């Protein structure tokens, strides 16, 4: 099943850009994912397990770092008869 996840990462530090860039760069290293980003969020698309396995690993890496962060995920998935979502 194909899904899309809209990811917004909010590091709770004054120097918030490096952790966001690092998160996106790590996600970009996974095969089977399509990554797009803009100034508000990052969109990750792919097979359900592939997307969530990558997110699980990279959220763990982010939360293991020295700074606290807030992560917001919005997920769209499931079949839509007669429509191409992705």
C-alpha cells in the first residue's frame, strides 16, 4: 500500500536548521522513498513499511540527540477506487 506522510520537525533549540537538514538528508538515503520538501514540511512517499521503517529509525536518531524536538506527522493512505493519489 502506498502512503504519503507530511513531516514537520520542530527542534526546540535556537539553532534549529541543522537538525532539520540532517533529518531530511538521512531520510533521503533510503531507497524506495520519494522525498519532497518546502519551507513548512517534508513529504515522504512510498510503501507503508518502507516509509514507517525509515521514519522510525530517523525519529529515534533525532530524539537521541542532545536537543528536544517536536515532530508532527500527517498520513494519507489506503486505496481510493478509480483515483491515482500518488
